[in-house]
């Protein structure tokens, strides 16, 4: 059996571990356009401050050797002949029996009227190193986009003494989380720490002279030396356009991470997966989903019949000194019940979203301990009608769950029964 | 996974001695008086004691068969070694993804590092189990 894995992120690593769980002999070839071993993208920010890539490797350097993986780095895939099972590189082609596409996502870079200089981005190691080099000796950085990447990058650039202008089109940062309170709290935290925050602001055009860039918006002007676009990511599906591979907002996969083509699997940020809570297909570019998807794909590529766990968004983030964990759906619809609590002085926020007696979303800010208990309640689809008040008022605690269900949970996790 | 500390809540009396022994065991001095009164920062217990009415018990890492924490860790810092889930503190950066997913709430936040029960790898049986006065805690190795 010959496996080819395209990409070298958590989905690819997960797939290697999945395959090797059942097939210790099959040949695995990994092809990555990046020239380094897998690293942790959530930790890319630390490169800006004091870390190097060696500090953020996702696995030990001997991981590939131990798992008998041949790695081809710094090579892009030009196209794939799915009919004849061939992957075409620039100067080579390789046959596969099973293929995993885990090519991730790339930065969205907007065009700004009147600007012909470079707009930087921050979604991979090359972009991060380039930005680090370019900002040396420059003071004023403008960041477009108040999503997770934009906010974290603002924090780190601020920490190394840069004057950061964060320009956000919506009325609050991290609006995609769907929780206005969290956005509101973080808006204040960013401003308090010295980030210049421009909310509900759209850049209309720019003017550049030899010294400065002037970004003109509907709310006035921002002067900067460097522009970084953090306006989200889009799945890297260019090599597969005009093929039979089914794509929409990413490569469409089923609950076994299979694409519509035989022996072709996909996982991670490149995919569009079924979101169990929203009941629709969407792109959920977060690390646990990438690893889980890759792991599941790996098992199935090796001949197992493995169904992926329930998938929905979740995040753990720290913005300056504020710790946040969110999971599931935070923007309730009309018939959902919402329990929420906010203590401004202690800066503690807790919110539960309940739909038909089941927990479908939770947000914790400040006190995040034991958040996984809530996550498990969402994942396991447990009815919480009887315990919701305790769950909301008390400290999150395993013993809130009725004993009979608790015993099932212990059994299922310790014995691996679903 | 084969090593598990199980609490039988019918026998747990809520004395929290498991926490005391855990703290002492993981303290710098290993001495109860020093650990509680004189060490600069009291070593936190790895146990999570919880109570609901007369139901009570302690929860620690259950060494899941297919641990969610390993899959969620953003640094690849959690591994299975000696049939035990272990956190490599050199690698851990405190992203708390593990806390986000642990179904038992068994992983705790330290100073930018996650920590949890290590099943007292240097003892024949974990110290909490050995000292549980009503034998509510038991150690399963199979």
C-alpha cells in the first residue's frame, strides 16, 4: 500500500499516526510546499517576540523517521490525475493507492485602491519570518481584520513595542465567535493595552509616499509603515479546480473524511465538514479538527471503518491577560435559552446556550477551568434540562452530571466505546 | 490504557485527604508541615474533589483510551508513555486546549504549563489511593 499525504500540518501528522496504528508496513510519502517539519500554527505568534521555529515544532524531529515517512519538502503539487492516481510535481510524478489532501488554507489578501506595495500576511512560517524581518526598525503597523490572527498578532506586536492600529470592519473584534460580550470585553482590553482599535471601519484607499503609508477609511486616516492583512483564510484548493473533486468552501468530505473520489481523502483547513450543531457544511479551521480529521482519515486509509467525532468550532485563547474558551454555537436563535453572567470587576463571564434541553454552546472568560466537562456535554448530546441551573451557577464540575450518565462517560472514555 | 484511579462515590466521605497527600507528595520538601505552611507556594493537588449533595468523589486523569487532550494539544506536548498520559512540560506553552477538551476536567493550569495526575509513577500505588481512609479510591492496573 502506498499512501501520499499532501501537506504537513496537524491533519497530515494525525493521518500518519492514524495509518501507523494499523499499517506499520505501507509506504508513506509526505509532500509539503514548506521547507520545514511540522510546526504549531497557533504558536506562530511567539516567533514575533523571542521564539524560533525550533521552539514550536509540533512533533520531535525524528517523528518522520520513527513512523517511516519519506518527506519531500519545498515542493508544490501542480496537479493531480485522480483517474490514474498520479500526483504531479514540478519535475516528477508519483503514483498513489490512497491520497490525503491536507494542504490547509492560505491568507485572504484584499486589494486596496491606490496601493501597489506589498500587503503582508501571517498564516505560515514564511510569512511570519518575512513580517518579522520587515518590521525591524519600523514603528507603525496597521493590521486589517479583527479575527483571531489579527487580534493575536496585534497583541504580540504591541508587546514588542510597536504602535499597532487594528482596523476591523465589524463592531467588535472576534465577531466570528458570535458573542458580543466577549467582543466588547476584548475591545476594551486591546485599547487599555495600547492597541489603536478602529471598529466598524472600512479602508477605502491608500496613499503612499517614500516614508509613510496613509490608509484612508470612512472613519478618518491611519498612518503606518507596514500593512498586514489578517482577513481570514481560504482553503488551498487551487490545484484541484477544474477536476472532479467536489469543492465548495473547501473540499467536501463525509464523516469518514472521504471526498467524492475513490481513495481520495481530505482533512484539516482545506475541507468543508459537517458542523453538527449548525447542521450544515462549513470550513472550521481549528487545530483539534485538523488533527482529528487527519487521524480519522489515516485510520480509514489503512482500511478501518472509522467515523469522525461530532465536529463543531471550539477555541482556547489568551488575549493579553484574558483567558477565553468558547465552544459550539454562541449566537442563539429565537427559541434557544441563554444563561449568561458577567462580573465586570472580576472580569468573569460565563454563557450557556441551550436548545431543546441540550447544551449547544458555551463561553467562558476568566474562569476557564474544567471547560472540557461542558464540551463533553455538548459532544455527548446529554439532556441538561434538570441540571442546567447547577451547571450555570456552580463551579463547573463533573459531579453535576447525573451518576448514571457519569458512569457511561467514564466507561466510554476509558474503554474507548462510543 | 491500563492504569486508572477510580473513586467509588458510595464510599467517599469527602475528607479530602487525597488532596492533602497529593499536595505533600508533589511538594518540594515532601514534608506535610513545610508543604502547607512554609514553602513559598503551596503545591496544588492533582486531584479534583467534587461534591453534589451526598455524592462526592475525586477525579483525576483517567488515562483515556483515545485521549482527546493529545489530539487537541497545539504543541504535541501530550504523549502516552508507560501506558500513562504524560504532559511534556518543556513543550507545553499553556494554550489550554487540553482543558478545553478533557471530559473529566482533570487537567489543571499551572504557571503557563498544564499539569495533572502522574499516577505517582515512582510509587507502587498512587499516594492518594494508599491513604484513602475508607478505601473509596482504588487503583486499577490491567
